[in-house]
């Protein structure tokens, strides 16, 4: 099992160097322009100040930039950190919805990945823009403006069966979530279906899950203020996603969120309709909105989190590893992030 952290703030690169020293394997840099620092600037600084930790987008969003621009961005970072750069790509949850827009469709997502992959492979690819289709490729590669010589893995973010199958068809890996992305065997079955359809092998395929992590102190209750502050922002980020998903698809909310669903829906609906899309995702994995703290109940924590004493967490992670999961990433709230990665490295990673 490998372990990752996330960084979104340009003046806290020291957090990543500290994680590298603690033994973390990789770092995601988030792509959410209305609430985060610019990912390419953050990645460039991290590349310059680290030596071993793998770095990349977690995840880049097609709706924010043209595919050739995204390919150039990650290939430029690869010039700074050759051989340890990867690219996560997703349809865009928070990045798009904070602008009141929907994520990219699966069809457009697939075409975007194909274009980025071809360009990073050094290939020429037909590309359409403004109704005009022309062949494009990276030029002047011998001048080393970008690095295409060191392979850049593409990890496809997928929480549903179609996106997970797309990871098998086009990606080097899958980024999913627990519990939002379903069980690991279910997700990997979807990946295999996509790989089989494309005639691809899954040898070397890498599966990462974004998880909500909660390590309890001896005798600590799930109702303690520390517990609620520590896991609340991650829990609510998942609830926020589901609010939009149910609204857009008409689907039923999953069982694990039903204990608070009706109360939260009433709370959300009472907000100003004009800015509701902004407020919903404002606290995304950064802090727990004080108005939402009442929704963090022991039952909802158990439903959303890998929680327990360190030995309990180790046991849960080992089971996920047996199911085929290769890596986890958890996003700590800003005020607790240094302590959390230290505690997790000392008490969990050291036992695995």
C-alpha cells in the first residue's frame, strides 16, 4: 500500500517536503480555480523543493483548459521532476460546480484523455477547436521545453461504472473514492470491462482511493470536538457532491448518507438560490462550516470514514489492499494537516 497527501496552497509547499521526509509516496495538487491556488504554479514549486515524492494533478479538469494546454502543463512539470510526474484527470466536481456548471460528459472526457495521452506519447493527433480540425503535436521537443521522454502516467478519476471503465480503456490507473466510488472489487470489475473492450492488459494498473481517515485516541468518543473538526470537512465534501448528483440525475441518495439527508436538504434549500452553488462547495476539504457541524454524527462518521484506533485502521487498509487497492490519499483540514500526516505516518504507515 502506498500513501499520498494533497496540497492546494501555494505558500505551504513545506507541507509537501515534510510529507516527503515522513515517507509519503505521492502528492496530489488540486485543480479548483475558485477556491484553490493555481495547480501548475503549486506543482512547479513542489518540483523544485522535493526530490523523491511523486507529484501530479489530483485531478485536472477538462472544462477549465484545452487538452493541449493541459498536456503542455504536465509535460512542463515533468521537465522539473522527470520520472516522478503523473496526471490525474477527472470530469470536474467542485471546479465546475462552484461556477454553476456541470462536469464534463463521459464522451467529451474520453476524447480529452485520448488527446492528452497521444500528445504525451509524442504522437500527432487530430484536434478540433472552434469547428476546425487539424493535426497537432508537440514541436521543438529537442529543445527540452517539455519532457516527453519520461513516461507520464494518466490516472482517470471515476466514481461510477462508465468513468471507471474509461480508466481501464485509456488510463494507467484509476482514482476512485470510498465509499462514494463503490467497493474496490466493484470498481475494478468496471475497470476490467473497459480494459477488455479495448484489448488492454491490466498489468501494472494502479488504483488509488481518496478516503476519509479518522484515527481515534484511546477512549475517545466519535462525538468529541476534535473528532468532528478533524473529519467533518471530508465528510461534508462527500455530502456536497451527492446534493448535486441527486439533483442532476434524479437518482436516490445512497444508504450511507440517508441518516442526515432530509435535514441537510432542507438546510441547503433555505440558502439564497442565486449563490447556493458557491456556498455548497466553499469549505471543500479545507474546514468544517460551523453551520454544518451538527450533521457530523457518530453514525454518519462510521458510514463515511475509515475510523478507529491505529490497529483498526491498519486492519481495514490491509483488507482494501487484499481487494486490489494500491494506494490511498486523504485530505486533512488546513489547521490540522501537519499533525495528521505525522500521526498517521507514525501510527499507521510504520505498521504497514
